[in-house]
């Protein structure tokens, strides 16, 4: 997308994908849809429940664990580097638009138009309550949105991921489910089949195959450049402790 196209799109607030919630599930879903070329906006209000964690020790790739607030900062940075936009606002309503897609309304009265909506808001589902075809299921004090294993709800174009879809309560599960639901959106959209693999030069073409859509072949020089860049970025992130401490449970804070 050119700068002018991006500016026009932002001015009109029209997106291919709008994701409600910017925790691990929503951020990872946005990473995948944006990398597939779908113009993606993540709308988040409040803080991901992961900010309450004291030290995150079960996410693959961090042998001694990682500060969960740092993890969220790094994931947000990754999302932004991949051209996914983030907005801070509370979504109060999602409704079906007359000409297809959805109208997303925020508490500060922004009107966002999106072809696809992914609900990734942990336990919050009030904003879809007015869509009759959305199946809200009560189990005890908890509410879930009825969906199939790809996160598809009873409404075309409306998806759900993470806790709201009944997934277990772990970061990597939320992220993985966000990715899976994003792939389901990608497959349902017009973008060509997509694997999101970065392969060494010749991996496909050396066998007389085209590089599949969404995949990339990079030569040794570019591979080294990217490795150097990733080392520099990670060294900077791990240079000093994160300044913020865990958020306490609300009931403990109130005591
Ligand atoms: C104390 C504690 C410790 C934990 N420790 C671990 C651990 O060690 N390992 C582990 O794997 N998991 C841990 N977890 C669980 C982990 O935090 C969750 O699995 C993960 O955060 C779920 O990600 P999510 O994206 O589904 O939800 P969240 O991270 O909660 O993100 C949802 C986001 O949506 C936003 N939102 C909600 N409603 C709206 C709305 N209407 N409009 C806009 N935005 C909205 C929320 O404010 C939030 O930012 C812990 C959780 C807690 C509470």
C-alpha cells in the first residue's frame, strides 16, 4: 500500500480486518492478517490480562522465561513492524452493515468499517449482543461466543478467538488460536493461498517451482542482514529490566 492509500484508508477508517482486543490473541491475529496483505486495525482499550503475570515461563523460545510486559511490548512492536495499525479505544458495538461487512463503534464515537471482525477481547462480548445470529453461551458466570474450531461464528465475516471462544487460559494458546483464526479469515478472503514462510534462495525456485503467495525466498546476504537486525533489536530489549511491575487483581487492589 502506498502512503497516500494508507492515509486515505485511515481517514475513512475502512479496513479489511478489525480486531477487538490487543492481548496475545488479538495481536497475533493482527500480525498474521497484516502479513497476508489484509489492511488490519486492532482496537484495544484497557490492558491485557497478561500484564498481571509475574514472570512468563511457558512461552516457547525464552529458556529462562520473560517479563510478560516486555513480551507484550515486543509483540506490539512486531505487529507494528508488519504494518498492522493499533488504536486505543473501547468497542461498544459491532453491527452488520447494509452493504456487507461490519460497522464498529467505539465509546469515543469513532465509526470503523471492516469487512471482517475478530473478537479477541478475553471475556467481553457485550458489543456483539445486538447481532441476533451470534450465539452467546453462558457457563456459570462466564459467557462464550459459539464458534467452530476455525473461530467462525454464525455470522459471515465475524470470528472469535481466545477465551471468548472457549480456549484455555495460556498465552501461547491464545496466540496460537489468534493465528489459526487469522488464517481462517485469510482463507475466506480474496488473498491467494498463503503460508507465510521465509525460505532460503532456491528453496522453491531451485526445484522449478514458483515462490507460493505469501512466501519469500531470501539470499544469504539478506538472511545475514535480517539476523543482525534481530540480534540488535533483542539486545536492546533485554538490556535492562522492564520498568513496570505486575498489575494486581482488582479485588486485591481494592483492599
Ligand atoms: C495473574 C496471571 C498470571 C498469568 N500467568 C500466565 C503464565 O504464566 N503463562 C501463561 O501462558 N498465561 C498466563 N496467564 C494467562 C494469560 O494472561 C492469558 O492466557 C492471555 O493474556 C490471554 O490473551 P487474550 O489476548 O485472549 O486476552 P487479554 O490478554 O486479556 O487481551 C484482551 C484485550 O482486549 C481488551 N478489551 C476487552 N474488551 C474490549 C473492548 N470492548 N474494546 C476494546 N478492547 C477490549 C482488554 O482490555 C485486553 O487488552 C496469566 C494470567 C493472569 C491473570
